[in-house]
């Protein structure tokens, strides 16, 4: 067995676990902030989110080829 490969795999697993924890925290924070938006703020958020998604869709290569 190659101990170096195992160590790299363990480090990668730890980093992935930490990233998942951070993503969960950020998701929770986002949801809390979205709940506190009034109607006009929610509409502006939806508009900007849609523009961002459209921009990314036009400027990123398709994952399907």
C-alpha cells in the first residue's frame, strides 16, 4: 500500500467534509436573509439571480459537450 496516496485521500476527504459544513452554514445564512426581504427586495433578488444565471449559461461551456 502506498501510504502517501492514503494520506492524500484522507486530506481530500477532510477538506470535502469541511467544505460541505461551510456550504451548509452559508445556505442557512442565505435562507435566513431571504426570509427577511420585503416584497420589492425579493423581486430585485429574483431579477438579479435570473440575470446571473443567464449570464453564466451564455458564458460557460456546456457540461454536456
